[in-house]
C-alpha cells in the first residue's frame, strides 16, 4: 500500500504570517532557492497587481509526495515582490523547484531576477535588470544576464493595461556538457497586457510575450508566450490558471526546441 501526502502551504501561511512582516522579510524567508528556470521567464505578471500599493509580495510554497508503489516527492517555491516609491519601482522575483520519482530526479532548477524601473514621464521610463538561473534538465549549469531598456505603459486600473519594453542584454551561459562558457548579445522585446473581466469581482486575464534574438544572428531566437486567468477569492487569496509556450530556435542536442506548460493554484498576496 502506498502512502500519499500533498500539502499546499499558501492557506496555512495566511494564518501563520504576522501582519507586521514586511515584503523584504518575506523574501528572506522564501529565498532558500529559486520554479521555472527557462532561458526567458515572464517577470511582469504581477506588475499591475495592486497598483496603489507601496509594497507587494506574492508567493507560494507547494510540496507533494508519496511512498510505496509510487515513490515521489516534489517541492516548488515562487515569489514576486515589488517596492514602489515616488517614480521608481524595484522588483525581485525568485523561484525554486526540485522533484524526484522512483529515486530519479525529475526537476532541479532555480531562478532569481532583480529589476529597477524609473519613470521619466507619464507612460514611459527606463529599466535595468540582473538575472541568474540554473536548470539541470535543460543542461544549463548557469546563466547570468545584465540588461536594460525603455518601457512604455498605457491604461489604468479600470481599463485594459499595456506594457511594451524595448532594449538589449548580455548573457553568459555555461552548459554541463561544454567546457567553455558562452557570451551572447541579444535584443529584448516584450509585451504585457491585462484586461479586467466581468465574470467575477477581481477577475482578470493577462497575456505576455517575449522575443530575444541575437544581434549578430537574428535567426537565433528565443521566445515565450504566457496567458493567465486570475480570480480573487479574498483580499489576500486568488486562484490563477496559467498556460505558457516557450521556443528556442537553436537548442542543445537532446533538448526540445519548444515546450508547453500549464499550471493552476492559489497564491497569497501581501501588500501595504
């Protein structure tokens, strides 16, 4: 007979989390690692959440497992934090995933992204960011990114919102089966839009797309597209359903060029 355990920590954390904790302390608690360490990750998915809040922290912790005939364990942590002051915004996003089945690892990745945004005028501003990630099942031993650009914003909390970014980045990648690290220079183009829905109070749909072609070889292109539906369950809890597609025109041998992913779950949002 097999024994199974599946626990979602979000609702428990709502009861246990002291109200006076700041978003920065939440990050310290959760930054024991980092869920999705693909070459491109959507880092704008919570940018429009609670636009009037000075501090926002969205996070989740899930684990599941079983023993016996079906021995497996899985752990996933994800957090997205924003600090807003005057005409500046700081973002810190992190995720971690580890899983095994029958004694064999099936997931091992981590991701950390920091971004600074400064508004220069209404509807526009500059940004800079740093990122590091690892994904053993994509043969990615390490990827470090430094980039920047200009972003355009349109819309309000009651209407459709649009975010467009144009810029460039330098990346340094090291793969597990290659002796040398590789440095590339890429353009970075992204589009994020969110539309409030009348289906329920606090419901919304969003879509994000990213393109990162090499400057010296535009045919070497990486891209992702992410669609998300969110419905508020309470002031702090929301249900999210996400479908994502990512593509790499020049993958390593043995690594798929494209992936389709889907996920659903409950997230806890702290704001003040």
